[in-house]
């Protein structure tokens, strides 16, 4: 995989699976948009707010890993006035982590927008029902 946008997206996922919140935040733009379409997810706007939230995410899901199962490059947006383009990278993944004293394995999809070598937007959706079942929670509550 030599596409620079795919490499940025994969570096972002590797950092999310690591232990350094700054390594993740350093890969996103100042005006980064973190969007979640999973019922249990929550989004935010801005690199600083994202950086502030990452330690809580890391603590909630220790021993995280993202196993990429498929990638695709979507539409190119641009070129903009400065000559840049936004590249849309779609990543299917399996998210593994420890949660509520059990090991979870959740399928998901991220749409990662890359511009100027940074992640400018992440739209994440994962299977909330599978998470609730694996952690022994009542999905009807």
C-alpha cells in the first residue's frame, strides 16, 4: 500500500491501538471532526478536545487493537485553492479490547478523511449491540 492517504489512515489506527494519546492527536488536524454513528459512541470537534478525551477512551478500553480487514479509497475532493485534495479512506476493522472484565471483538467501519497529511474527519460506526451482548449488558435497558 503506497497511497499516502491510506498510510495516514493506517498510522492513525495503529496509534489508536497504542498507549500514547498524543501520538493519536498529533495525526489529526486542528479542526478535526470526530463523528460517531454508533449508538454508544460520542463525537467531538477540534484536536484539543479530542486530545483531552483520548485518555478516557484508552482507560475504558485497555489492551486495544484495531485489526484492519479491508481498505478502500473513496472520492477525492478538490483540488482546493491551495492545490490540496481531501482523500476519503474507508477502513473495515475488528476492534478488540478489554471491557468490563471481558475481551470484546466488535466489527466496525471508519470513513477517514485525509488532507494535508492529517486526519481531518473520522466517521466511525461499530456494532453497539454486539458490544452490549459481549459485556453482558441488557440492550433493551
